[in-house]
C-alpha cells in the first residue's frame, strides 16, 4: 500500500513539474508578472490551450528526471499523455484524473 502511495505522489510531482515547465515556456517573461499569484503549475490554464504542434516544444526534457530516478517507460508515457491532454485542453490538473490514469497501468 505504501509503495502505491509513493508512486502516486511521485507521479503527481512529475506531472506538476512538467506542467510548470510548460507554462513557463508558453508565457513570455514580459507577461509573467501579472501571474505572480498563480501557482507555477497552473500558469498554462491562464493562457489559450497549447497548440498540439507545440506540445513537444513545451514539454522538452520534462521527463528526464523521472526517467533518471527509475520511472518505467510505460509510466512516463502515461504521464506524458495526461500532461499533453491537460495542456491541449487548458484544463487544470486533477488528482482523481491522475489516479485513474495510473489505475490503467
């Protein structure tokens, strides 16, 4: 049970970090000041959704750390697909949705 909780928490951290990186890449520095009160991993929700053709760019290297600490390719692929769905739709992260993604693995 504890291992499952650890993997859920680690997966959540990895997704939130990927969303944070994507948001920072999507919002020009000149516009970040007005978003100071927004959580870093929610910045992308305050902009138009990411164009699917830009997803590779905004998520570049987002999964390097999870891979380095031993996340499986299957897990990284599932987390990446979830993050891409959020970014392309503009929807905010939802822990219950992530748990459903993880339950399919």
